[in-house]
């Protein structure tokens, strides 16, 4: 109520200067890097810092194993590649609102993507629609927790378990968010995270794959480093390869036609330092989102997002109804005041409209996905970071609410 009273008297300034992210790599992070680089005889490629970051991330998330990689997209590719080696060809159910690499990795690894529309309250996959599209060819469901909102429900998880369908969680935009008090990224067989600059925390570039599956963990470790058997943590697995291929140098046995997706010690140093303040920063992000949604005009903007457990690094701004005139006014007003935004929210909106999918889906099919199309044309996101001043949030809401329809 206090926020609602304040906003009535807000004067909107001419310029707000509001980027998508600020100060996501701090002076303290850089000081840690400098201190690390001042050591003698240090290894800069993957080493002890990477292993420490993987352990600390696993403890924070609540899983047994994590693998630090070069990016969130790299995490997607390695995860789907591991799935292809385990499951063989088939279909993977994917979102229509997500980052391109989720769907691209499915295609690159030889799977057929099967699309579903979104739930407007979570921006994630419509779970009822997912269950209807499961067939004997379904090898996994690749679910994205979009913009920090939880996309899971218990009935959906129970049904996937009963049908024996693996769940892959893309948590690149939602780490720290929870479902039933448990962190997202701990419900599926495997989960992916991104540490790109604009996300909850950053290692400049970087990503993480987390799992409780020992076999999957070993496969992903090998896939990360050219498919080399020596990357496995299993002595039994290594021994089996040595015995099968006695003509090969044990240090250079390549089990898979794989990749180099390793990260560096410098990225890991930054990640370890950032992890120390992640929870505190996320609490501020939650407060910011509440202020934003509570003060928007619900007649003009959709505000009924399922915020319980959410952890958003951006504000989701969605027009209540299709309105091209209001949409133009929103964009022009934001630009005029230096407020950076992205139309279509995550990943540029409806992936079905992207040219990389033109050989897989007919344009006429897009009409079957009305919810994502509304987000594509009338949805936006605006930066939400811990240093964001409350006054700016009130000013933004006053600005938006004042636009005539």
C-alpha cells in the first residue's frame, strides 16, 4: 500500500538511464582476479579453481555434480549431446519462448523438436499441452524457466515420472527461483545455467550443467573435453576402455566425437566470488519485481504472473490486450528516457518465426500458438538489478500507467 500511495505523486523525469544490467562484474570480483594472477606458476586453463567452483555451485544448488563450461549455450549442446548418446534418435519437446540454443542444440544433435505454446502466467511451457504431445518417440522434455518464473507443477512432474520421460531444465534465466521450497534445477535429470553478463550472476561468459546422475555426469565431463576418457571420474569406465583398446595411449582415448567446451580459471575465480552474494542480490530482485507488478495499471498491463518462488533479473511488461498504438507509445516512451528494453522478452519472442526453423515448421502453423505470439508482439522485458533505485521503479510505473490507449 505504501508503494501505491507513493506512485500517485511521482514526477516522471526526462531521462532515467536504465540499462538491462549494471555492475554485474564488481570491483571486488576484479580484485580477486588480480590477486589470483599475481601468484607464481599458475595454470590459467581449466584447473583447481574450476573444480572448486563446480563443488561450491553444487552445494549451493543442492545437487551431487556440476560441470563448468564455456557458456549456457555450450551447456545446452553438451546436455542434448549426452542425451543423444544415451537415448538415440527421436523427439524432444521444446518451448516456443526460449533462447535459440535450446532448440538449436536439439536440431544439431539429430532430434526432432516438438513445439508447445506457453502458459501466460509463467511464460513457460503449457504443461498440459506438453503431456498431450508425448509419444513413443519422445526422448525428453526440455523446459525453460523463462525470465525467472517457475514453470513446474507437481502433476506435471508426476506424469513425466510415471511415463519415464526425462526432464531437462533450462535455468539460465531463473537460478535462485524455487518450487515448493526447492531450487529450480534440482527437479530434472539434468539442468543448465548461464553466467552471461546480463544474468543473475556473471563469469563474463560461462555456463554450468548440474545433475545427480553419475553416468550422465561422466559423459558430460568427457564431452566437454573432446570426448577424452581420462576426463571420466570412474576408474571402472577408464579401465574398460584401456582393456578394449590396448593399442591406444590411455591418456588419449576419445570415446565420443565431442567438443572443447572448457572454461578457464579466471572465469571460475569470478564465479566463486559472485556466488557469495548471489542470494542477497536475488532477494533485492524479488522486492523490485513486487514493486513493479504491484504498481502497474492492471487494466493496461498483465500482472497476474505466478511470482511465488520466482527470481527475476528483468521486469516482464506485457500489454493486457493486443494494441499496436499502445505498444508504439510504450517503446517510444522507454527509448526517450534511456530505458533499455527487449521486445518479445526472452530470446526475441516466438522462436517459430525465426528463419532457422523455416524448414521445420510451416508459417501457417504459427496460428496454433496464440499465447507466445501475444508475447512476441506485445511483451517486453526491462532490466532488474540489485542497485536499481526504488524511485526509478515508481517513475517507470507512473510513466507506463500514464500512456493513453
